[in-house]
């Protein structure tokens, strides 16, 4: 009986760990999607309209800031930092892209 209970508890613990891992992965994917959308939007506007800025989405707990800098030959470097939270605390994803002018 004790062995059966211990086995059942191990299965419950493994299931809980899997749920936490999936939740963390979902949040990371959402943050990456936010960054990719921002980079695409800035690139589609062209160089003159690509400016630095910030945004917050409290409904999903995401804070975003992007910076546009002039690189060589008029090319713009856009870096987007997206901060989000999961069970283990605050996480940061940074994505970058060059925009040709």
C-alpha cells in the first residue's frame, strides 16, 4: 500500500512539473511573438518612421522597449527587449533586426 501511495505521489509531482514547464514555455513564446511583431512593424514603416519607444501590456504582464540606432551605410539596427514574468521570476528576451534604408 505504501509503495502504491508513493508511486501516485510521484505521478502527481511529475504532472505538476510538466504543467509548470508548459506554462513557462507559453509565456516565453508569447514574449518572442511580441518582439517579432514589433520588429516587423518597425521594418514595414521604413527607416524614417522607425523610432525608439516603450509599451506595456498589463493583461499578460509584458513590458517592452525597443531602440532604433543608425548603423553603417544608413542601415538601422532595431533591438527589442521584452520583459515577462513566470513562476521563477522576471525574464528578458532581446531580439534584433537590421532595417535597410
